[in-house]
């Protein structure tokens, strides 16, 4: 089954991972800018990283027969550093017209500090001002509930930013309802140890239905799984859900959300009509 | 929230057939972890907030709440609402250090 992984840190992955994803039906990935696992020492480090996301990764993806799009922003883990954040944000508007840049992301909170909230709020304002889609990271583990609440509170201060243009990612059972109730898209991140397992993601689809729900692997430099989405598909089949429902979650939904950017093109050979049918 | 649930077509018995073994395994793993801690130092179950949180979560497992996952997620969450004034460390640990005996 064709699928789209809307949150894949391919810069951390090998060419073999691209090939495996393509072999399992992945036709497009979108890659949010994130923390490398260590702090960059200068804003110029971000220049190079953004160039990698905008120029190098699309070539690697194309070699595997996949589309590659990106999101630019100051990641939550480094966003407490205000000096660096101001420099990085200054660079973003000039990069937004890039042909594969879908919007601002992944932005949001990590330890829910006042500095992080300031940087996050500035980036939401930037997205609203430039009419961009937004991809938001919500904090891990014990910080997720509090961080998600504040994340949503800030979004509500920007009525110019339509809720349907915002994806609040890494939702779990205790945050997904508030995100969906706000009219936002909710992303379920399939991680082997934290976030959501495939069976729990299927549980949430069963409980809330597929509307405005997305799943992704978020494969990065930590324990994570490039083939998380096909494993989710297998779990949906194990639960004996219809192919039409599975297709809706792993293909039609991302097309609907990402397609709000005029830069997002359907993969070659897929028409808009076919995109909304089981396949 | 006005949303359309999509229940699994599997019957209750089929759900048990499908998921019993892996969940049996999980609960044995938790028991083994607690025994391992006891062998190391039985008092850690009282002194380490993460192990205390786990014990509270185990209590939720035997409740009849229809929202056990949410209940456990909340129990493991920071319930405060004020931002941290400064960054203390980069990462979360998985449980909130609530005062001993407090909720
Ligand atoms: Zn990410």
C-alpha cells in the first residue's frame, strides 16, 4: 500500500533506509528541521543543515523514487537559547519560498521554559504572517501534558492561522482529544520505546475515527523505526480494518493536510481521484 | 468531541486470541523488574519517585476505569501549569517527581 511519512528525519538515516521505505510503499516523506542530538555552535550550522534539507535530501529521496519535502524552524531542544533562536528565525523568511519547503516546523516546547515559549510564539507568528503550514513537536513523557496545553493556548492567540493548517505531532492518549477538539490535526508518532506503539495508534483510530489523524515513524538518530508506518499498516490489518480505512490514514489524510500547500504535488502516477480511493 | 469511532471487527475472544501472549509477556517483565529492584534494594520502591509512579500505575491496571491509559498517562505527567523559569536539563525522564505520599 502506498503511504506518506510526514515526519521522517532522513538526514539521520542511511540510503538503505530510503530504499527500504520505498520498497514498502513510501512515496513521499516530509522532514521537519530538528535537534541533531547535540547543540549547534553557531547560526551558520543551521544554514548548512537547512541546505541539507532543501538540496541534498530531496536528491537522495529521488534516487529511491520518493518525494522529499521539508519544514524549517528552530527546533524545541535548542529554542531555549534565545540568542541563537533570534539568529535562526531571522534566516527563515528568505528560505520559505524554496520549492520543497511546506512550512514552519518542527517548532514547539521541550522542557516548557519561558524562553522556549517565547521562541515558539515568535515562530507561530512567523507562520501566521507568511501563511505557512505548521508542524509542532509536543514534549516528551512527563512534560507532554503541560507542554501540549501551553502549545494549544499559544495557537489560539493567532486567529489568522487556521487550525486546519496546524499539525500537533507526538499526540498520545492524554493529549489527542484536546488537539482534535481545537480543530487541529493530530499526529501519532510510532516509536519503539516512547510515544505510541502501533497497537495504541490503532486504538486511537478506532476510538476517534480517522478524521484529522496522521501517523508517522519520525525516524531519527535515536531508537526509531524507518518502517514504522508499514508496521502500523500490518497492525491495522491484524485488527482486520478495511483497506479503505488504512489508505485513508496513511495516504489520503497526509495528502489532505500537506496538499494545503500549493507546493505539495501528488506522487507520479497518482491522480487526485485515485488518491481518495482505496489502493 | 463529535467523532465517528471505527471499532475493530474482531470479536472480544479474537482480540484475546490475538493479544494475550504479548500482554502476558509484558506483565511478567514488569514483575521481573520489580523483583530485580527488590534484590538490589527493597527500599527503592519507596525512595525512587519513578518506581513509586510505576506502583501507582499498577494500581490503575486493576481498576475498572474505562480510560486506564489516560489515567496512567496523567499519573506520569507533570500536573503543574507554570512554565519553568530556566532550562534544567534537555530531556524528560518519564515520571513526575511528586512529593512523597502526595498525589
Ligand atoms: Zn521530529
